[in-house]
């Protein structure tokens, strides 16, 4: 699965950078642009429940919609707002 290609297909607004990183608790997808951003954490249980492809598609779709509407400002410490999707 080519993450960069999936990001390209999700059609984020110009200037938005999208990354993903693995943590012990799950994956954190991040969309950022000029001091604004949003993190979407998908827990390991959620990835197992929904599957690899649907998980990535869901995360990118959600981040794309928020990016189009306007990403929230970063906190004073530079951190971004984080939403979490958990498995049942």
C-alpha cells in the first residue's frame, strides 16, 4: 500500500502535509499547514477491526474534510488537536 499515493488521491488542499506514524497504541495520522493541524489516532484494535485499507481510507477522508473546512490552530506548545478512533 503506497501511502503517498493514497494521500494524493484524497486530494488535500494545497499546502497541507499529511503523515502517519506508528505508536505502541496505534497509528497517528496528521494533517498540518502553517501552524494549524489535526491528528487522528486509530487504535491498534480499530485497525484490526476495520482492516488496513478501510482504516487508511477513513483517516484520510476525515482529515481531508477537516482540512477543507480549516484545520484548527496548534496549541501554545505546538501540539495539534487529536481525535481518536477506537475498536469495539
